[in-house]
C-alpha cells in the first residue's frame, strides 16, 4: 500500500510517501523551486517522492492532504463575523483566494496533478485529515515508542492551536485542545514580528536573541510581568487566554496592535533594518521564558492525563529547542521525541501516516527511529556530480578512497578552512544534519563572525550548532543526551565554558559578541548553551569518521554544523546549487561525495 501525503498553500509546502507504513521519501517544495518557504502546490516534491518509491499516480492507494479546508474556512468566516466591521480589507483580500482555490481544493489538487502528468482522476482517492492529527501522527508513528503522550503546538490548524493526545499501537486519540484565537504559536510570532523579524521564518532568530537579555534587570522583569498581566492569562494546566485587544491577526493584516504594544512596552516595533537594542533582547527573553513556562505546564498536564512516561512533540513550537531542553531537564517525561520536520512540512508526512494507520487500518511496526535520520530527500551519483563540475568548467579532484578524502578535509578544517559538505540524501526538515552542511572549526574565535557575515549573510548575533560523536557527548555536555536532529540545547561542561565577566549583561551587543565564552567560541551562546547534534556511526558514518579524523589532528571531536545555504535561500538540493553557493561565498572547499573543489 502506497500513500502520498501533501501539505500546501499556507507555508512550507511538502510531500511525503509511505509504503506499508514505512517512510520512503519526503521533501519540501522550496528545495526544488528555490523559493524560501514555498507555499505552492508541491508538484516537484511529489514528482521526487513518486520516483523514489517507483510508482505512478495511478498506483497510489490514496493522496492525503494535511488539513480540512472547509473547517478552516468555517473558522475564518466566524472570526471575521465576530469582529465585524473590522477586518473588511483583510476579508476582501483573502476571500477571492478561498473561493478560487481552497474551497475547491479537491479540484485544484486533481487539476495540478493532471497538468503535470495525466492520470485516472476517478481512481485516485483523495483524503483530508485534521491539521493537528497530522502533526500528532508525524511525531508518534515514526517514534520508537509503543505508546506515548502527544503534544502538538503551533499557530493554528483548522480551529485547534494546541492538542494533547495519546498514541497506542496504530491508534491516536486527541484528548484536549486549545482553540483559535488563543495560540502560543501566534503569540510567539507576534513577538517575532514586533522585534523586527519575519513571521513564519524568524521565530528561531527571536529564540537566538533571547539569551542576550538580562534576566536580572528590571526591564526584563517588567516585560515578563506585562506579558502575563496584559497579553495572556496562563492557567495551572497550561491552557491560556490571549487578550485580543492587543492583537490584530484575527481579521487584520498585522500580528499586533502596534500602538498598544508601543504604549505597553515603551518602544515602537523594530523595523527589520534597525539596530537591535537591549530592550529587544529583554523582550525576546521575556516571551521565551513565558513560552517555556506554558510548554512545561502543558506537558505536565499531558503526563497527568495519559500516565505515560514518553512524549512525542510536533507543531512549529516544537522547533523551540531551548524549551525542549528545559522540558527534558524538568523530568516530567523520561523520554521525549520531537519530529525533526515539526512544522507544516512534517504535516505532509503525518497525513500519509495517518492515512495508512487510521483510515486503512495498517499495522504499525516499531523498530527504532522511523525517520531514517531525516535523510529522506534526493541523492546524486558521482557521475551527476562530475557532470555538474564539467558544466561549470571547474577543476576538481576525485579521491581514490574515502580515507584519502577525509584526511584532506580534516586537515583543511584544522587549518581554519570552511567546507561545504554535500553527501547522500538531502535532509527533510529545517535542519542540515550532515548531508547538506557547512562545516568549520568551533575553536576559532573569529569563525562565528566569519560564517555569519561572509558565508551566511545573516545577523551577527546568531550562534552556530556543534556536531559531535554520540559517544563523546559526556565529554562536552552537561546532562548529555542523544539528539540527532538538533532539537535540544545543552550547556557545555564547566571546563569548556568560561564564566562571563562582571558587568557582561550591561555591555552593548557588539561587545558581548567579542567576549570569548568557551574554548569553542563559535558554538557557545552567551548563556553557555549550544543547540547540539550528536551523530552515531551507524547513522552517518562519513560524518562520524570526519569527526574522528579531526579529533586525531586537534584533540577535539567537534565541528560547527550549519545549513548549506545563505540567508533567504533554501538549503541546497543538487550539485549545481551547492557549487553556486560555494562560488558566491567565502567558503574554501566544496566536498561532494568523494570529489573536492578548492577555491
């Protein structure tokens, strides 16, 4: 039985294909179209998934879409009605799209597919699953848990914004939900917007900004108090109520009522090109701490409702790796598993899995992590890489052995060179996990600045993630844990981390960045934490062996691992994009399988 899952038309469109309950392939449309967070119908991703599975549209048992558009339309119409006559401009803008596209979604899907490849429209079964069920399915079914509590938190699906459920065998039961307009995801996005970052794209920037806040300052204390007194009421079970007078996302074209926020917090919304100041850092820290508080209370309620010791997380808020780390450390659950594509892209995978296990009643096999380490995208042969090099008329070296290639790359990394690393199948989800990565030496005090400004073209305050061999986690990390998907933060062990100097919190941001915080300054955030990836040899042998070779030269089995892209571009997919990114930045070496190209 072969089932295709699809997410589309909102943001981060994707496709995933499942055969007899096993995940065969999954990819975001942006990787093929080269449009960041592409929301278009994912025809290229669908084509890849079908090719990878070796089937045609006529051979599919079903196509499952990741939400129910008519339920979503009901919510939108009721929201406009409740707030009338406000929101008229937004209503007139959005309704033509709904009337033309989303109300007729079955026809749109069939026509999009037929325009790409003729098929028997009568044979293809189209199914629709609720949005939060798709999120829950994406987390539970690929996990290694026979049973688990389920917690999904995002902006909004049809009506639900937060769901608590239970998964047993092939069954999922959603027990409680919080409904729109009360949304933790939208609350966090409102602060993302107010601090000058892009909604649905900049939330991780807000999370990265938060540690620059000063938790001991009166400003931070005031901001947190104002949030919990004026913007949101938080109840002991983690449920919450957003006070809508301060928000404009129900019927408006903005996230916040800007004048009210300016009066509340004492400064206007930051423009994207304006400087970041301490007030932005303290506000980011305040909403981050409020988010962590709510997530912990929700998780505690999930444990009490289900009585189960394991938790699966999904939805966009599950990408908040700081909150995930705090939740694990709190000990509410013994084990936590987060879907690596926790946002809307993962909804495509959840839709396919829900279709197989719930609609078709397919048996579930639990045999470890069902995500194949998220290496679910396209891969390219050495011959395809050779052709790409010849097309660019660039000189390259094809190494006789993997050992030779790894020795060369480790030596260059130890010398301070920056490496574009292109191997095997592309990752599914927002993180590069060692197949489409940029690698560098974390010991280099200048590397954070160089990578941010000369390679990634992004904000200089943002730290980088380290990758280490799983068996060395205890050497580098407090409370070590196996985290292959870069979805938890850990603090460095005290011998590696250097305490901050007195008065650090009062320094301007540029001066904070200049302070050396550990013997791995490029990956150490100002609070001594890092967003960690641990890699096992059986999961990614080539990356594991590169870490081993680097350790033999330097004594440190750790590298910087950041995504192979530049700001506002998707992670590279094929050799041509990898070469273009290499050529147009200050990367020193491009490694594609056993082929190396030097600047």
